[in-house]
């Protein structure tokens, strides 16, 4: 079994997950209307939309569902861009196209939670609002501008004063915060299982342990090579994340992979929970060396971080993240670690999602940039629209040329340099 599965089975999510929905072996010479490569959030969302319209859909997953980014993240539901402000998006795409993308992205969290309600998905959903805590007066001004821009686009974000923010978070350095009431958190693996169940009930089929080595055009359809079996399809959606294997490498070359380590602690006492998260809001701060935390249903703390040197970093990063939680939240004792795991975020050079056209009816989509749950709710919908025949250039997610990130092998080392620089800046500023 690939390493990805062993990694995802080390997560808190695997140990607290519901029963996984069934998959079936791929039958040779089968033909479907749409083949979806990748059984994560994007692929399953697209499958759910397409199957609900009566489209014959097959989802091909190289490992088991949840073995990639969808089962390895922290479960934050954040409907915005990690690095791109609304003004930046409109400067890159123009006012009209930019606004369409921003409107789409801003719906992400509400779409996630409405999908959960409408489909009865049991995944510990908490739409309690996401907090972005300013660690300095300068960053508070940035958040103030961000709130104003999103509000101008019709969204109801709030800027909290230092006193208001400190009522909701135990972060040591807090001069105010952005509160997005539509954001929240959930159990990501159970959410994925729920999406898959909904897609299967609508008529889709799921084929796990079915890696796709190649996709080739044959007359008026596509042929997917899956080991000893083949599948033909009228249209193909490539919904993989940051994997270099097989046909997924076509998207991998367009992104910079960012390894992220996550931990979950043992459950905290109620009095500690009330001090650090009275409203149970998931939190991120504004430092370059990002600090995040959230609670799960049993009041475990979940947080993450990035390693400068990823080799042998598993246990080292677990201790480092726990120590940072202890320091930043002024915890009474060092939290005990239950689980440590690593996932990979797909970062695009412009920090925005993109569609790619690899041939007639063969579409790829990627670029959640650390906002996987809310972003994929909308990316999957857009890719389903593309597979249904909507003109690509009229869709709200921009179409990009298929080309690799320049000096891709060296670009993969860029996050390590950025993390080192961010940590140095924190030490310089006594953060």
C-alpha cells in the first residue's frame, strides 16, 4: 500500500471516522460519460453534482479515498484566499472576472455547511465563524481593509476590537481580529465519506486502488489506462492535488507542493477550553510563520506547522507544534500529543485556483492554496459544469495554460526558505 495511506491512517480523522463507503473493482472495457480522476473533495463534489443530473460517472482513486489532502488537513472551513486579497484578484483578472471569482469563493463555507445539512452528513460541523487574529497594529489595518473589501462585495465580515477578539481567543498577541461568520470547522474525513455516499446514492461508481497511468484520445472519446484495466469516457476531470504520480503529474507541475505537519492533542479540560476558545472559533493569526488552532468535538487541540528541513521532521515537528500551542495560548501545562501527520497543500504561483484544458473534454482543476474544504466545494461545482458542456472561458474560475512552474525542482524548496525567513522575523520582533 502506498505511503499516503499509512500517513492518513495516522491521523486523528482516521481513528475517529465513520464507516467508509464501498467501492467496486473497475470492469474492463467499461464506458462512462464522465471519468473523474481523484476521489478527494473536488472529485467527489463534482461526482455528486454530475450524478444528481443523471450523468454516468466513475471516480478513480489511486489509493483509498481520504489518503490525500482531503484526509490529511486540519478541517478548517475558510471561504477566502490564503494570500490573495480581493483587490489583488481584481487587479489580476479585471473587475468583472475578478468579482465573479470572489463571489464564488465567498460562497464556499455556506455551500459546505448547506451540503452537509441537505445530505445528512455526520461530520461534526460547526459553523461558528472563522477568526483571523492580527498580531500587530500594521496587520490590523490590513485586516480592516480586507473586511471593507469583502463587505463591498456583499459579505458580512466584521472587524473585532482587541477586547472583543480576546473574549473569543487565547492567542497571546492579539490587537484585533477579522471574524468571518460563515466559516467554521468539521471532521474532514467524515465530510469526504459523506460526499462520496451522496455521489454513490445518486448513481456514481467509486473505484479505489485504481491509479491512472495515462489518458489518451481515441476517436471521439478518451481511454484511461488503469493497470490491467481500461476505462473509456466521453469527458475526463482531473481532480488530483499535489501528487506527481501518473497522470496527476500534469497538475503537479503547475503548483508548488507545501508539506504541512498537523497534530492533535489529548482532550483539554473544560476550564482551559473556555479560556482559549469560548466561542469555539477556529483561529489563524497574521504572522508569516502562521499560527493556527481549533478544537474537535472532544476538545482536542488541532494545530499545524511547516518544517524548514522536512527530512526526519515528523517527531520534531510534533514537539515543536505542541510547544508553540503551550506558549501562544498560555496553557497551564504542555499538551500531550495523540497524533502527528503530514499533508501537502498545492500552491499556485498566483495563489488562485485554475482550470486547465488538456484536450477536448479533458479538464483539470487545482489551486486551493491551503483553503481546501471551502474552495473545493466551489471548484468541484465548476468542474461539473465544465463536464456538462459549459464554455470554459465563461466559468468563474480562470482557465490557465498548461505549463510547469519555472525551475519546478528548485521551486519546491522555496517553502523551506520562506519558513526560515518567517521564523527569523518572529525572533527579531520578539514574537
